[in-house]
C-alpha cells in the first residue's frame, strides 16, 4: 500500500522536525540569561539593580514634580478634572461658550420665524423654490463678497462687518417692515396656474422672502464661519482637544432655550407682539456675540514684556 506508506513516512518526518525545533528552542533558552527584576521586599540581587531602581525613582519624582508645578501654574483642572479647563483659561473659555450659545440661539429663533412666515403666506411648497432659486445664488454672492473683504480687511473689522448687518436687518424687520407689512406688500395681480401661485405670493410678500433668505445665510455664516474661524485663530491644538467638545455641549443648550422662549412668548402674546419681543432678544444676543468677540481679542493680546532698567 504505497499511499499508506507515504502518509506514515510524512507523519514521522513531521514529528522528528517538531522535536528538533523544540530542542533548539530549549538550548537557546538555556544560553540566554533572563534578567530578574529587583526584589520587592527591599533586597537587591546586584548593584546594577539598585542603581537602575534609583534612576527610575528619581525620574518618576522629577516627572511628578514637573507635572505638579505645571498644574499649579495653570491653576488646577485639566484632563483629570470633570471639566478640562484650567482656572487661568476660564475667562476665554467661558466667552467662547457664551458666543456659541448666543449664536445658536439667534439661529434657532430666526429659523422658526422664517418658516412660519413663508408657510403661512406662500405655502410649504414655496420653501423648496426659495432654497433653489433664491438662497443658493444669494449664498454664492455673499461668499464672493466675503472672500474679497477678507483680503482687504482685518479679522476684527471683518467679524463685526459680517455680524452687524444681520443684526441690523433683524431689528429693521421686527420694528419697521413687519409692522408696515400691509402697506409695503402690494398685490402683483398676475394670472398664473394654481400650482405656481406661491411664486406670486413670494413676490407680493417680499419682506418675508428677504427675511427667509437672510436667515438661511446666517445659518451658514454664524457658527460654521464666524465662530469656528475665530476659535481656530485663537485656540491652540492642546486646548482644542479639551475645549471643542465642550463648545458643542454649550451650543446644544441654544436650541433648547430658544425653543422654550419662543413657545412661551407665542403662547402668552399675539404674534406681532411676540415677534417684537423675540426681535429684542435676537438683537441683544447679536450684541452679546460682538462683545464676546471683542473680549476674546482683548484676552488674546500678548502680555507686555518688561523692559529691563539699566543699572546706574
């Protein structure tokens, strides 16, 4: 039976090879000395163990002392704390967190308002038409102007010059355009099919259409552009690892507070009065964002280097 003989022969050859590898491994293990760690009961096997342990202990003491000094200089906190912010960083961190909260508060209030104005006057089908034929071209034009402004203006002027027109428009709409809506909204009187009637209503209620476009632009400019551009310019890499998750946490409070505020105001007042009150809150929040940006620039200024006095 040649096939059976081949199998037996191969099995024996494999067994011999395994025994040979095991023997070589044992011989190598006996030839290589295995170092033993220093004893834990205070005894040392050699002078080298005592010296190595002394160097390790000294290194650990130096690292612990350096860490302690760094923590004291920064005022405690840090990665081991519940909130990883050092005491020295609290003014700037709290300003950034407030800016995030106020910016998202503004966005939530104007988002709900713009949807209400368009749906009640032109219908829900007008929103898709607005986004495609009005919001997208306006966004492209805005960012072209912003790119041009960023090349000629300083960052402070650019931030204020971008934020201030939004706040001014919301104040103008809440206190002037909306109260005069019956006078400034003129009927166009075009005969169009029923399916395209929302286009005529968008033109007739042009102030509501403009409010919708501006609010959509603010959603693309407020947090994604202005806030994060400022944060990336000021916050370092090490701080960003600790701060940025907290920024999102504080920002998530904005929609909650804005939603509850809008619901309370609309429940207790008629819509015109409620819109005026919400406009006051939006303008105040916008002023708070600009003030927070000014405070960040003040905190980010380098400390003046003392000039050594010449010895007389």
